[in-house]
C-alpha cells in the first residue's frame, strides 16, 4: 500500500500545533490548527512545524530539509507568514528575542495584573526578559530610526532579504513540482513596529500623523519598489502585496474586522490572548483551501 502524501506547513504561534496560552495556561488549546484542518479536508497527513515567535527565516529553514529530502511525499507546502521583523535577531537556542517587542511585549512587568476600573488583565512579560531585549532593541532602532523618521535604505535592505528568501523557497518548490501556498497571517509591514513607537510616545493623533504617514509611505515604497520585488511570484500568495493601499491584506485583519462586528471572542481565545481559537483556526483554513484550489 502506498504511503499517503502530506501537507507541509510552518509558521509562528498562529500555526503552532502545540500552542499553550500564556494568559490562560490552564486552557486546553489542543484544537486542530489550520494546517491540520486543511490536510484533513484534502485527505492528507500534516507535518506542522509552526513555533511561537518565529519569523520568515525560521519558517523557510524549517521547511527546506523536508522539501529536499522527500519531495515525492509532499502534496503541498503551506506557509503562515508572521511579522517580518521578528527574524532579524534569531537566537540559535530557539528563542526569538524580538518576538515579544509587540503590543504584548511592550507591557513589561512580570505577571498578570488587574487594571483598576475595567477589569482587564494585561499580559505583562517577565522582568528578566526586559534586560534581554534592551541591547537588541537598541541595535534595531539605531539602524533604521532617527529623529522619529524611518530610513528608506534600512527598509529596502530588510524587505530585500525577505524577497530573496521567499524566491528561493518558491524556486525549490517549483523544482520539485510542489504547489506552494503562502498567506500573511500577521502584518508583514515592518513599519508597523515603528508606528507603535510613535503611538506610545505621541498621544495626540494630530501631532503624530506626519510621523505615521512618513513611516507608512517609506515602508510601502521600500516593499513595492524593491529591486527584488519582481523575483517573487505572487501566485499562491494570499494577501500579496501586503499593503492595503496596494491591494494586499493580512488574513487576520479580515478576521479582526469580523470579530469587531460579531464579538471578539468568537474568533480569538480571549480579550488578552488574541490567538485564534478553534473557530478562528477554521476561518484561517478556508483561505488556504480556496487558494490551493485556485492554483491546482
């Protein structure tokens, strides 16, 4: 009897088959994640390499050994892209030291704390992580950030590295005649991180608008006008290009918009853990199934 082919997938915590909720460690999060859901629909096995906090280099590096070693066993490769800047400083021990420099990561403290008045318990990272983050954050900001202005050259370099790595993955899959489906699960706009810095520092929306506009335009132009942009094939890439202004989108943005209308917890674990719950994973799977059917 011939061996059943498998779906090979990788991504970050939104893909991780063994995800454990930080805010809710007692919760059973063992529901099927989108790669398992898609594989089941297609009658395939699933090999899911997703891990918390990972970026594009880990994702590609995790897929390559499987693709080149046993291409005949792979029916399709699927990728859930994370925030692009996460992989800039990847720690060899498997911890991405910048992965928590986000809305959650900026809330440094050490434990869950009750905020007076609204009953919300924000996730505050452990104090020891703050010391670990600071040197890396300083390097990252010094390279591309001066006087609240984003460097075009820095953005061109970063997006160029993304394109080159994605192009390699696409060509390897094409070499072995393996369909590749990619999706922007999280915001791949590197400028989004810098926007958070401005929003933290300048509270007046009118005063911060010029800075936010400069960040957005610089990041988008560095993506769309990159010398490696045309090396990437948009076929099979859900949400490409990543910017709404250019006709792109992020999968989870669409789910977020629905969550506002229908209730946040319908799609997400909770108000303090915005990872997809079981229903959210099913919603993500639909994007990948539809895209796969469109390129077969």
